[in-house]
C-alpha cells in the first residue's frame, strides 16, 4: 500500500524538477537575448536575427 504512494511522490518530485529546469532554461535564453541586444546596441549594430521576426502585412 505504501509503494504506490512513494512512487507517486517520486513522480511528482521529478515532474516539478523538470518544470523548474524548463522555466530556468527559458529565463536564461531570454537573459542571453537581452544581453546580445545590449551588446549589439553598444556597437551600433542591428540584431542579425531581427529579420527572422519581421513579417510583411498582406
């Protein structure tokens, strides 16, 4: 009877850990993008990846 409870708790802990890793990865990616933009702005350059985000209105 205790085995399913323990397995359920282990699964819950693993799910929470995976969620935290994903959220931290997204935060780190956003921070890196902000730092890249700031570095390019200091150099007077345009973000080379900005063209990929531009869309023409039709």
